[in-house]
């Protein structure tokens, strides 16, 4: 059982925790691990719903794992070896090529439309959810969130409340575009970064969690998504899954983060999927257990639309 499942089981009569609430709980856990005698209190963790900001805490990273990809040239198949670094740096280049620079005002909202499908392992009916959410740009207005069909209004942040990575556009714009510096800033969870200190082995799982949460945002300042992909390429612990798979009509390469044995990240059950030719990010696939039925399902999720709008329920 990993840390997400533990959080899902907490307060079983409550609505499901959003990924943002889970990410904030991880933030508290990290602070407690770093300073057990004086844990940092971050208000709002628990049942307060927030927008989905994590791609489910998976990451892609470093180095030696490879996958052999067969390409149809029209005459005879050929193969090429692809590393995790190649996939992630390709995703970074694709993000730069395709991004549309935006500069939302503080009084606007970030719109996201996401599809989630759950297929029971071993057979059974497929459940499909289409979730639409409107997130306040600066966190000062009520947001409207849907997760697995559960819709709710989210109040603005209260005094002393915050999330990590930041949700506010003004704070996202201040994050560095240098991948190495971005890693350190995210590692320090909002405290003053020490750029001279090397990241410790026990910190890498949290680094990949924060980078993944950043990449889960449907809209980011110019260049930040590309920087985050490059930062992921330097995180130890990635594996490229052998062969190719189909995902939402694309031939895809899967990348997953696998932590050290005995840690909540050791199973590597969550997979980021990239187009096998362009390396464009496609979505996420994972195996998870439904809380009430205890059935194991394969869950796929991907964003189909996003943008900046002036009000809740408006679409780009």
C-alpha cells in the first residue's frame, strides 16, 4: 500500500481527497521528516477540497533504462534505443514548440477538462468520467472543481494557507527556468533555497512528486513546463517500460518512477505516457484499488481542453 492509498482510506465517510490535498499532506510529511522536533504546520490539509494539481505523483527521471522501439519505415522494421532522458528531453522540446504563451489576470480562472476511465482488471464495465474545473488564478476567488464526477465549490485560501508547488500565477512566474535551480527551489518547499547543497537520496521521491504536480497544471508560464521535464530527466529512479502501448489513439512510450525498496514509491505502478514519435505528453495510466469495492482497476486520465477564462462555467 502506498501513501495515496493510505490517504484514500482516511475518513471513509468523507468525499474523496483530491490530489492537491494529497500533495499537501506529502508536504507536511516531508517537513516532519526533516525536522521531527519541530514539524511545520500547514493549515488546510485534510478534507478541504482543492484543485487537482498532481499527475498522481509519478515522475520520470534519469538515465540508464532504455526501451527498444520498432519503427515501420515502409520497407522493413528497424529499431532504436530510447532512454528516459531522451524521452523527457524530447517532451521538453515539444512543450516549447507547442506552448501558447498566456498571461492571465489575477481575477481570471484556469479552465481544465479532463477525462478519467476506469477498467476493472480481469474484465467488467468501464466507467468514464469527464471532469471540468475552474481554478482562481490568484487563489482569491472561489473555484469550482470536479473529480471523478464529484463537483464542489472550493473556498479561497485563508490566511496562513498555501499549496506546494504554488497555485498562484504570480508565484509560478517566479520559479526558475533553469532545471537544476528549479529542482532545488521545489525541494525546499517554499523555504529559502540552498543552491550549494546536493539533494539527499531520501529527498528525490519528494522532488519528483513536486515536479509531477507542477506538470499536472494545464497552463503554466512560458518555458516552465519544458524546464520541469528537463528537471525530471535528472531525477534518479526512472524506468522506461519495454515496448510500446496504445493510449487514446496514440502509440505511446511509458515512463515510471521507481523508488527504493521499502518506500511508498517502490511499486512504480503509475506510468506517464508519451507519444512514441513526438514525445508529446499524452496522459497517465495506473493500477489502483477502488476504496469501497476493493476492486483493482486500471485508470487512465488525460486532459482534453484547457485555457484561461473570465468566470466560472465559461469555456475557452
